[in-house]
C-alpha cells in the first residue's frame, strides 16, 4: 500500500486526501461539466438576444419605410 510510511505506519493525511479525491472526484467532474454547459447556453442566449434585437430593428425600419412611402 502506497500510504504506508517507511516506518510502517499509515499516512493519515494522504489517506484522507486520497479518500476525498475518490469520493468527490466524480462530483467535481460533474460540476465542471455542468459549468461548461451553462457557459455554452449563456453564450447562445446572448447571441440569440443580439440576433432578435437586430431583427426587431430591421422590422421597425421596414415598417417605417412602408408607412412613409410617398
């Protein structure tokens, strides 16, 4: 066992750290993946909002031109 020290005793700090990594490592990975997905969705929403704003402006200009044609 790699956690045994040279004198044969257990390294409690290494054991605790290793156990925590084993237990919480998958959860940390899930959180990291979730954050990446949230970031992607947020960027997509910002792009969609910009496109929607542009379309609304173009529609306003089109309607204005139609109504004010002479």
